[in-house]
């Protein structure tokens, strides 16, 4: 089986946008997932590092340095090596970039890294809804950052009227890449499942265990989520009917679409689908079985975030009977259209069964 790589998420945004607040929210709602953090402070007092201290499973602080100023990837690899070592049992790494950081440099270093334990997990750009116009006037380079973003979090949305929010979303759509999903949030409350695969919390196997303060805080947070505190209501994910009363839950800010196929998939048609992903689609995960010669007994794990795509080939446990199972996550997506698009990839014509039809897939495959 292919070695599981740890996604590295870049959390960017200008000073005051709410990056640290969002990071603290992810840490407190991580379930059973262990999060490693690289705090890229820009100042002699490490305020951001202090803000997340005590909540994170493993943290590396760069102190008064700016990671983006590194000439090559060796320094970043050193930090990531510390977090990605097996003993740390980290499931996801978040780099909280300085408010003055250039995210394209961070992305470049992650993609060029020699560390085979990590994989690019997306650029999340946090925008202050109430201060966007002033931030853009002070920092016109924000347009360049938004054009790179895989996901935009429109934070502090509760401080802006509905019509102003709609106008701002249109403006962000014009600035960013076509189809980049935008999620509204208040106090940085974004469902972690949108950004990474959250593990269920491991239950204690001990018969008797002392109740900790962390348990009490965690349980209270879960009760707050259940009561509807911190909701960003904007549509529904799969399995949540429109009249379920959960319109404000964090999961309502995005859609999750599942697809399963017993038949092998056509590699050319699937690559055409992946190359022309619909607006608002942020992440794709799961496994695909192809019908091309030489690949029928393999299963390909899919990892896609934004425009980034990677396949990992593994032997299929059940040989040629292994199904294709995919989950697609995004905002404002059309579940029926997505399933129809994937349905059209099911049927493999005999003339398309040659091994060369896999070339498009293999361009994105990692051994």
C-alpha cells in the first residue's frame, strides 16, 4: 500500500484577517486528528506562537524570521521533517504564514520539497470582510494572493450587511481564479472537514480515567456546535435535508458529494473531468480503479485540492473487483451534475483499453 503523505496547508492572509483565530478553531475541533503547526511569526514577540500554545500536538516557531525569505527548500524541509517523523503521529500540518508573507514562495517550497512524507494541501487565504477595501488599498498585492488561493475564507462576515457581502463575493470572484470556492465565516469558524480528513476521536479504553479540563472544554465546544453557536449557514452538505433545522451548522457551509462505481473508469474521460472541474469544487479524495491494460489490478488513490492533483498506485486488495469510491467537497456545487459527469467516465470502450490511455493519469502519479 502507498505510504500515506501528510497534507501541508498554507494558511495566509494579511494582518488582522483572523488567521490565528481560524487556526485555534481548527485545533480545538480537530477530533482525533493530530495537527502540526509551523508558526511563521514576523516580530520579536511571538504572539501567534503564544496564541496556539497548549492546543497543538507539535509546533515549530520561526521566531523573528520570515520563512518566505529562505533561498531554498532545505530550511523548510528541516521544519517539516520534525513534524512528519513517524513518532510524532501527525495527520496534517498547517503553516500559518506571516501577515506579510508571500504565499507563492511557501507553495513553491512545499512543491519543490524532497520530503516524501508530505504533500501540498492547499492555500487558504483569509480575508477580513469588514476591512477588505482598506486592506486592498494598503496592500494591493492581495490580488496576487487571491489569484493563487485554492480556498478563500471570508472572515468576520457577521460584521457586514448581506448586500455588501454579496458584492464582496462577486469582487473576490473577479480577482481570484475562476471557480475558486469562497466560504463565509465568523470568528474563523470553518469546519475542519473542509480542509482535511478529520479522524474520529479515539475513545479511552481504560475503565476509569480522571476527567481532565481538556475533556470539559471539548465537550462544551461540542455542545455549542450542536446548539448552533458559531454557525455560518450557507447551504447543506450531503445527508442533511433542507428542513433538518441544521442550516446554521458548520458543515452547512459546504457540500460533500459521494460517488461509487463497480465498473472500471475510463482514464481519458476521468482526466477530462478532473481537468475541467466545476466552479466551487475544492477537494477530491478517494480511490479509482481503471480498466486499462496493465492497471486493472491496481487501485489509484486520488488527492486533489484546488488545481493540484496527485495519484498514488497501490495493489488492489480485491484485484479487479475493487470499486471506485470518491468524495468531492466544495461550495455551491451541483451534486447531480458532478455525479452525472463521473457516471460518464464509467464505461470503458474496448478500443480505449490500451495502456497508453493511462498516460494522462501517470503524469500525476507518484510511486
